[in-house]
C-alpha cells in the first residue's frame, strides 16, 4: 500500500468516526453498550470535530512527497493511535463498553501500524 492510499483510507475512517461522534453520538455509541449523558454527548461532538479536522489533515497531506511536516503528522498519528488503545481497553475491562470495543481497538492498532511504518521508516 502506498502512503497516498493509506492516508486516503485513514481520512475516510476519521471522517466516518468524526461524523458519527458529531451528528449522532447516542446512536454511534449504543452498539458498544455505552449510554451518554448530556455532558458525554457534548464531549463526543467536540471529539467528532477534532476527528474531522484530523481526517482533513490526512486528506490534504496525502500527496506530499515527504518532509518534516509530513513526518510529524505521521509520527504523531502513530503515537495517538497506539495510545488510544489503552483507554478503550480499560473501558472494556471496566465494564464501560461491551465486546464490540474490539472494533475500535483493531482499527486503532491497524492505523498505528501503518503510521509507524510510514512515519518512522526512511523517507
């Protein structure tokens, strides 16, 4: 897979999650067994906007040939996706969400692997 293709896929995943968090947080979290209170809805919507912004960054840099700024985006994304597995897993183990939590864990681990591959290899 090329970097352009990977960033296009990452942008699409970010857009899907971002729109879900922003537009319908209750419905998005319900299959995971998570019920949001009004404060949780607000935080989910804010996170949705952040996810959409990150998706746009991936979209806009997908055709870049290299350089320090692209490397920074890739490396920060690798660390973010790897670290995000911890609170998701903690939520599952703590009974906050059900076994469908393996879906975002898997997505984040796959994205982390791709971002590590492209961000820490020699460009």
